[in-house]
C-alpha cells in the first residue's frame, strides 16, 4: 500500500494531468493572462479533490505529549491570537468563531483562540470557540485542540484555563522571556526567578486540572543555550507536554534555528517525553524557512497563521508551510506530512483577508492573486502544452477553480442555481439565507454588467457574507459633486431596530460627504485612519472593493498584547460595488458595525462580570 505522501504526490500528478487535458486547447490571452479563468473544472471536480484529500490526510490519535507517527507534523494555528496583533486586524467574536470553524474544516490540529485575560470580550470569544468548535467532532474522530495563551501570572493562567476548559481537548500555552535583554529590561527578573515563575505556572495549571500544557521561552533564539536547557528541563518535570521554541524577533537563520532545535532535542533532559514546537516571526522574511528547518531537525509542531499575518512583519505562513511539506515532505524531509486538507486553503485565506482587513500582496506564495497567473509569452506557451511546465501544484488542490465545466457565463438571465453552483466551484458552501442575500446583490450587479466574473462573485462574498453583524445597512445613496459647489450627499439607512433614517452631509468630496451623512444618523464619533480601493476586474464597469480603517474618538478601552503592551483598537470594513462612492459607504458602515458590535459585546460582558462580582460579594457578606 502506498504511503500517504506518495498518494498525495499521485493526487497532484493526476490533478495536473486532468487540468492539462481539460484546458490544453483553450486559448490563453496575450499579455496579462488569468490562467485560473482558463482552467475549466466543475464544482464536482472540487468535491472529488476534497474527498481524495480526506482519504489521504489521516492523522494519528491525539496524545498531548507525544505523536505515535514520527513523520506526522502538528499544525498549530495562531491567526486568532498572534494574527490579531497585526495593526488594524481587530476581529469581533462572531468573526473569530467563523474563522475557527474554517480552521477546523481546514484540519488544523491546534487553534490558539486568543489571549483570554486581555479583555472580557477576548475571554468570551475564546470560551465560545471552545464550546462550539472545540466540541464539533467529525466522523473520523477529529476535533481541534483549543488553546489559550497565558503569561505566568496566576490571573492569566486562571483566565486561560477557564476559557478553554469547555473544549473536548483544551490546552493552555504559557510563556515567559528567557533572553538576557528581556530578563534585564522587560521582566526585571533574575534567571532563578524566571525558572521559578515558569515552574509554578505549570504546577498551578496542573492543580486546576489542565493536562495539555505548552511552554514557550520567549526570545529563545537569543537566549543562552545552557539556560534554555535548564528552564525547559524544569518545566518538563513540572508537567509541560509541548515545548515551543520561538524565534520571537525573526533573528535566526535557517541553519542556526535547525541547530538550536537539534541541540534542545538532544541535550534537554526529558525532551524525549514532550513534543518540540517552533514559532517563527518573519522580520527577515525567513519565518517559513526557519519553521521547515526546525521540522527537519525534529520539531513536530509548527506554529503559523493564515496569510502569515501577525505582529510586525508577521508569522510563518500556514499555507506555505503546509504546501512545502505536502509537495516536498516525502522526498526531501524524510516523509514528513500533515493532516491539513489544502482544498480549504483558498477560502480560509479569503475569509481572514476580509475579516482582518489585511490585504495580501499579489505575489504572495500559494494564495496571492498572481500565484497562478502567467504573463510571459514563453510561460504561456509552456502552460498551453503542459501545465506542469510552470505550475508545481494545481490551483484546484488549494480550492481555486476559476471557470465552469459546462461553459456557463453568468449574467442577468442566470438563476440562483447557476450562481450557487459557481460559488460551490469556488469553494463556498453557503446557507440558504446567505445565498439569498448574495443573489439579490448578484441580480443588481448583473443589471449593470454584461458578464459577472468569478472575481465579481468573490467581491460579493466579501460584501455580503464576510461581514460583521449587520446593525446599520445602506438602502439608498445620492451624491451631488463637481466644480460648481460644495459636494453633498443624502443617505437612507436601516437601523438595528428596523427603522429607516435619512441623513444629509456636505464634505470636501463625494465620499467625505457620504460619510458625514452617515455620521449624522449613526452618531458614533470616529477618525478615519486609512482608506483604500482596488478594482477586482477590468473595464469601465469593473467592481471595486473599498477598505477603510476607523478609530473611535476619545476611546478609553485599550487592548493589551501578551507582552503587556497597550494599544488602541482600530476597526476595518470592506465594501464592494461598481459605484466607488456606494462601495465606500458600504465599507464605512461595515467598519462602524464592527466597532459598535465590539463595544456592545464588551459592555455586556463587563456588566455581567460586575453583576457577578456583586452577587459574590453579597454571598460573602451573608456567609
């Protein structure tokens, strides 16, 4: 029987061959070629890819401190924790839950759902994910581990455990810095104090009933190696089950990091009784390379994020790590494999982009807009003859299909069934209500455009599905502008109570006027931090996606990072329309909805905690 890696390789080959047969005779446009538009693969073909991956992506039984299959690499996704530390990447509780569900569909082994002690809303978001995604066991017995991050402070530890303990497989991830510069200037602790804090944290979690504990010596790549041996051996004795080695500042080179992992694995007493993990930042653009080097040296858990988002320059990219192991693990990495189902990568990437407001550069590996495009005439010639000349993976393998096998062209006469089929071919299975909302917008756009492209459909996904809870929605907008007078706008909005309101505003331009008209109704004071727009297709009737970032005026609530740094939260929104002013208004309303939802949830949690504290106080008095 062929091994899973060999089967995956064969699956890649068959997909490429099938794609080549399907599209070899199709013309490739001269100039900027959209190869994904040329590839004609149906939704049923995508289903076949998903089923094939489900059969080959087997995983060993989950045991916290060991992996029975020495070739299996656990994927630890920290999009919801480290990824959210990206400036402007604030996520609502609903968005975090939606992303966690997508990560489960993707097949990640561990989801780091957040930093529960950061705020009441963060705590509730992690707890909600633990209760929902952390108990959604599939037919194969898979359910992701739900993890919460914690410093060594008892308050942090209790918050993390109380948030994740509702999951079938809960984990707490504890960290403390171990490099000389961090101990001296940030922690103001001696090495002995750091060891003592780390050990007591593990012991406290054990006393609370937590038996899946990950420990990270922050800034490990700049720490003294002998001190690392000491602190790691002590926490292993105390009960840690996973030892994570962070390259916190992205300082290490791949050969250095591999050497560090190898030494820790060989020289740390008790290392054979735990899983070794990596967490690599991307400050020098080496996060993926360092993670893979760590895996080659013996690490069997790799921490990463969708699209590589995260603090500063970001983290190791999940899609890059997974596809590197998927394609090269068998022949170049000793047979390494993961349990990830790559067919869900594209939709996960799209969701994180929409929710976080963090756009992907076009040349981003695996998920960038140019990843499967070919502009050179030489390349186009090779692609027409055999796709494998310039593509080492098929777009279908990661969930991208860019046209319909039946040759259907979507337009104003298309029915909902055709739109549903096309969206399924693009990797989206929507609820009836979501599909109904999409179809209303589709018909509106189709009345103004002769042909609706896949990129138009993806823009509608951004605008109708990947949105925060709808409190305010745009009904109508009219603007008057030009050189003859002050630009003005009139808007009609539907509010949370279902009532319609009309507002009027004047500004320096049509967008500014529209925003002032919206402000006159919503009455939430914000500053516009960023505004950007991108066309999703070509031509005069192209749709555009607008992204705005806002910050509440006079905000007193601050976020806090695991390192203790406070930051002011900002909120992003996206809007799509063929009219740039309408799209801009939709984006602004989306950001306002996210801000209002976040503040509402935070206030409700805070009120609940105050009521609970009052009740506890009364009980203590009564006793």
